[in-house]
C-alpha cells in the first residue's frame, strides 16, 4: 500500500482516530459500571432484589 508523501500524516491520523475511539469505549464502560453500582445501592436501600 503506497500512501505517497503523506504516509506519515495519514498513519498518525488513523492512530489518533483509533485512540479516540478506544478512549470513548473505555469511558462508556467506566460510566456504565458507576451507574450499575449506583442503581444497585438504590435497589438495596429500597429492599428490592437485584436483577
């Protein structure tokens, strides 16, 4: 695959995009875990079963 004289710029752009996508996925998983934990605490206080 020949990217020409802009090969370095193109490859760094791909790397940056992949890094941002991975960061968004990790942030989403982290937020989901926090929300799940908070919901579990509320359900425990109300005496409702988890699930």
